[in-house]
C-alpha cells in the first residue's frame, strides 16, 4: 500500500526471517564467529540464546547459507518431538535409509558409521535445533548421548541448541548436569543498541530500495528504541505500521507523533508517552500481525 509513496521496491519491515535484511551488528558477528569456530573445530555442543523476537531463527538461517558443501546441516524448527520422532528426523535427514520401525541399536550403529565416514572425508555434520527451550528431558538426554560419537580429536556431530533465555534454566536442571558439562561454547544474541536501531532502520529501508533512508526523525527513532527495548521484531512491527500511518496521513517523514499513535494502537506505549486517539491520522491499523 505504501511502497510507491515512499519509493520502495518491497516491504522493508516484514516479520519473516529474510536473511537479506540482517544488519551485521557486533552481537551478530560474535554469534557467527562462535558457530563457525565450534563447527570447524568439532567442538560438539554450542548453545545460543536470545529474547523472543531478537532474530534467532534469522541468524541460524544466515549461518546455514554460509556453510560450504562440506557441511551438512539438519535444521529442526519444531522442538516438540518424541524421542522416536527425533530419530526419525535424523534417519531421513542423513539419508540413512533405515526402515521406520528399526531398533534403536541399529539406528545408532548406522548413524555412527555415517558420521565417521563423513568425518574421515573432512566433512562436518551439524544438527541445529531452534526453540530448543521446548525440548523434552528425554530428547535432551538423547542429544547428550549423541555427543559420545567422537574421535580422539573432536566430535563427529556438531549440535547447536538455540532458544529463548529459558534454555539456560532448562540446562540447569539436575538431571541435565552431564549435558551442561558438554557445552563447549555459549553465546547470546543481544538486543539492538540505540545507535544500532538507527542503523537498522536505515539499512532495511535501503535494502528495500529506498533512495531516502532518513524517513524516520531522530525523535521517532528514539521512541521506537525505548518502546521496543531493541528487539528487532518489535522495531519491525512499529516501523511497518508507522509507514502505513504515514501514507494514510500523506506524511513524507515519520515523526514522533506518528510513532506515538502506532504504539498506542499496538498497546506498546509506556505510561509516560503522550498518545492521541486511534485513527488520528485517518487510518485504522490492524493489531494482528
């Protein structure tokens, strides 16, 4: 709706995990360096945490896009698996070719042989689990046992557990102390800083084709930062709706008052923000995103 008005080729603040829109912040580069080091050096288990909406899924997808042909990545986005479903996924993902009702012993033997062969050829096998805070204790125990596939110099299977901060609490449970001891690297995706939010908004506008990347006034950006607390998903939601409101009000520049209107409608406004009645700029926003 607002693309032509602001000179955009595409929506700049979509909530989908499009890796083209990743701003390479210090936090992002740190996480990517940890993942690269952990995989290349066969460290075994790497844990990545980040708040809801901080860009965990996008970061994992970005990492997979940078893997060369020597790295086989298996990606699990639904952690609510039974042990049987978990092993079925490994069977299919690695092309083990085992029948569905094979014994666990047969599966593990075949899996170990597959991993050893790949390792001998200089290849890496990576299991990436998103939303890992939702994994059951039984699946986490199986993950621990998979880390026993190793040589004298490194692990045959590299495992990345990525989840919300609650993942740290999950791994602190007494029954998982052996798994916790096997964590070789930990890193966190941090919220955007005030300076990064300004760069983030301009970067996404430029990526979407904008010739003018200063569509948001400094005061508007400051308010976005305060309300969003640097969480990219919230920044995107506010900015997308702000462009919609700006278009409806024929505003070439997004001011602080536009942002106040948006955060009021989205019910994100802190108590000290002066708000106006919804629809003050002549457009109704849907709060379902």
